């Protein structure tokens, strides 16, 4: 998961309109970092309440959803 940052940031920097490129990319990166840093805390809270298996399954489903959404990204247009 951590290795995808370089790929997605390159893609985003190419697709974000030039008028909002700096601010838009910064907002997306900051939001993604915030959500990513909260992941272990949320999973720990779920596991502490006895729902470890459900939490693990929800992470697997989330990654499957992200993978499917990634496949829907438009390709290069020339």
C-alpha cells in the first residue's frame, strides 16, 4: 500500500487542472495521509472490542474496492 503513493501522485499531478494543481494535489495528499494515519488506531479500537476478524475482513474488502476503482482510472490519451 505504501508503494502506491509515487504512482498515484504522478497520476494526480497529470490529471489535476493547472489552475488548482498545487492546492488540489496538496489537499488530496494531506487528506490521504490523515486517513492512512488513522487506520491503525481505528483497527486497534475495533480489535479491542472483540471484532478482530470483522475488522480484518473489512480491510480486505476495502483493498478490493480500491483495486477495482484503480482499474477504472482512465488511461493515457494522446
